[in-house]
């Protein structure tokens, strides 16, 4: 099964580089390129890709608004936000808009290809150290905690959400709580379902938004 990718970036050189990397893999294929967010949204509707590599800063419509539009359309495409800076406040906004993760433009070719595969199979792309730094830096932009939204979670599910917010993997959560990975996976699925979240990245943002994880100060 070939994973179909749309690349959205206002720089032709970047789009070309991503295309070369992706098309060199037997299981990946670039099916469209967009130089702005509006074009990206249109291509997603026309081509129905599995993954969109989305730049943040683009003309006409930026990557944040394009991500929001793609998610609102009900498209099954997963959006990977691409940014030059790992502490770009726009990235957190894009994650809230429904992006399934983010990449840095200096990513290695093999890592880019694997990131596309990870997101295409329904997982979220989290680079733990970068994610922690980004969310710690911009957690002050979160909305006030809304504990009522978490009422439907069991105490264990709430605990799991807190650990997801710390960018821990299922295996790390399992070790910390002395559970099997299968049990943790079940709890994660329940958290996503009960809170109406698309994926694990959205769960990280939710943990911050609801005050379960406090940003580091200083």
C-alpha cells in the first residue's frame, strides 16, 4: 500500500527536496505540491492524500489556517507541520487546530520518511525533548483549566493523560505504572475517545490546557 503525500511549502526548493526524499521510497509517493495553504486545502479535497507536510508560514493562507480547514472538512489526511524553528509559537496553535505532529526542516531523509509512515498509520509524531521545550515555552497561551471536561475519565485514565502530557511513550508509561503496554494502549484509546481527540499529540495539548501538566519556569 502506497502512502500518498501532499507537500505544502512556499519554497520550491524545499518542496523539491521533500519530493526527492519521499519518492525514493517504494511505499511513499508525493501526489501533489502546493505553494500556499489555500492551494493545499484544495489539493487535499481533490487528491485525498494520507499525509500532508505543511509549512507554517505561507502566503494567501498560512499553514495553521490550512490545517484547521483540512480538519474541519472531515478529511482523513493527517497533517505534519513543518517548521524551521522548534520553538515557534505557531506550531502549538497548529497542534490545537488538529495537526498530528511537527517536524523540523533539518530532519534527516530517513527520519522524514519514517515520520510520514508513523502518522499515516494513525499514530502521532512526538519528538519528546522538542515537544517538552515547545510546550513549556508556550503553555502560557493555554486556555484556563477546565476540570469539568475530564469528569468522564477514570482516575487511571486521568493519570495516563498526565503522563502523555509529559511526552512519555506507552512503554515508559507502562513501566511507571507497572502495567502492560496493552493495558496502557487501551487506556490511551479510551482517553482519546472520551475527550474527542484525534491522536496523541492532541492529548499532550489537552493535558496542558486542563492544567494536568505544569510548564517549567525559567
